[in-house]
C-alpha cells in the first residue's frame, strides 16, 4: 500500500499534535536525558530497529531504561529461570525484568520513556495513533494480521495502549491492531488519544 491508512488527514494530525507536544515536553525531556546519563554514564536515548509502514525498518527512539549490558543480563536470567523464559517467549516482555534500572522502571510506568518517539512521528516514521511498533520476529506472530500492521505507521499510542497494554494477550493485541486498521477513522484516533492519558495514569499493564 503506497499511502499509509488515513492519508494526508492523519499525517496532518500527526504533525500538529507531535510538534505541539514536543514543544511542551522539551524541558522535561532534557531533564530526563540528564538523569538517565547520570545513572550509569550510558547514552540517554536508545534507538531500536522496528518495522514501519510497508515493512520498512526505522530506529524507534526511547529514553534508555535498561542497563548498558542488558543483552547479557537477559540471556543469563532466561537461562536460569524457566518461568521467565516461557514468559519471554509468549509476550516478549518480563514483568520483573532484571535489565531495567530503578529510574527506568519509573519511566516505563509513566510512559515517559516514549517521549522521544515524538521525533519519529515528525520524521514520518510513526503516527500518534496506530499499532505499537514491533521487531521483525514479532511481526511474524501477526500471521494474517501482518498485512494490516504494515498498511499504516506504528503509533505512539493505539488500541493496545488503552486496552490494558502488557496485560492483554498477544493474540488479542493482534486482533485489536487489525480491527483498528480495517475500521480506521479520524474520530477513532481522537477518541484513542483522549483515552490515553487516563490509561497512562492508571499504569495498567505498564512494565
């Protein structure tokens, strides 16, 4: 699909909201970047490859919430804990993730770690609303729903974000994303945005 779902109307909404939000959030983002760097002297912003519109890859930006040697910590943890390994295979997340720093736990719980994705939106790599960005291995789990995922830009928020986040099973997440794409409307995007703030404040499924 050459044009993402929502076309120019959705893109104009993205630019307006992300530019406004970034202008307001810039001082907070600056303070958080300093705090992250003071934690262990590692980089403040982390970019991880994700799948975007039409299957193109991009660097999805986040404030770094994990220790710099996170890959080694994760491998050792999963090798030593079969229950954690099973949880990782099922959801690609851990409720008790040993890689996450104390500040990182706060950033994740409040979703402040995702503020740099406003830059991804301005670049045209993401949207304000859409399926949450996934890695290639996760896209394989979408199966028939993969076509719906790549038909739009991934979102800073979306149906998964306002429906329980990580407490929602992966199959349900795929169903939510597929339904969102197939029945997209500007009104629905606005409704999801209005539901995002209380969803973030409840911090349900945020880890």
